[in-house]
C-alpha cells in the first residue's frame, strides 16, 4: 500500500473514533497520529513546533495527512521552516483536507495565531480536497489556498467538513486520492 511513514494530523478537537483519519490510523500500521498538547485551545506556534518534532522523528519521505486546522498548521510550518529546495524537504507529499478559513464566521475562537494563512508554495507535492458545502470555508477559499500552495485541487462535492459527521467511514475515495498523490 504506502511504504512511506505517514503522519496523521487531526484538526481542532482531534479526530474522534469515527473520523476517517482515525480509521486509517487503525487500518494501516505505518500511519501515526501526531498528538497535540491541547486539541480544544490550539496555538499555532505550539502546533508548528509539534509538527517539526514529529517530522524529525518520522524521518525522510514522510507523508502528511492533514484535516481542517492541521492544513493551516502545515502551511505555517512551511512558512517558519527554512526550505532551501525541494530536496531539502523531509516531506514526500501532503494530503490536505478541508482547510478552514481562520477569518470565517464559524472559525473556533479558541484557535489562536492561524491567521493570516501563509500563501507561499509548498516545497513538496500536495493535494487539497475541499467540499462545496463546508461550513468552515467557502469553496473559493479552499481553491485559492490550493493555488497559492502550488497544490492540486479536488472538489469532493457536498461533503460538509469531510469529517465523521459526513458519514464517510474509511473514506475509500480519499485513500484513492492519497494514493494518486503518491504515484
């Protein structure tokens, strides 16, 4: 399946037992969840440091699988890290699902420091998946992030926030998209 180490990066609140990230983590031995200090009051600087440490432990060719707020975590991590070239990146690719708009009306007030969203290109291949009815981001915001990050964009259709509430189970379509990113 996937021979690279995979870091699961949940968003605000963590990913519960029925979230596709949790189901993937349980199904695939090489998938490891990155644990944050506080899922309910995330601080961007802390999350960036946590990601840096996790990537360092994971080693070269790591694949990032981020949902929601963790997509912004990845963008901030890249902005704060000194990537000299694509070959200097320890990350093979990033699968970024449902990035939220930190300036949107329903963004959690407890999440601090995630705005403005860094809009520089990512130094590794990335795929951004968005929904046409995500309450945390307009489709135009998600597409704009993908363009700015130099990522491929895929609209998943009306899947809400592409989380457990979306009823996706193991989200086989998402796994197919992740595999296409790694080809």
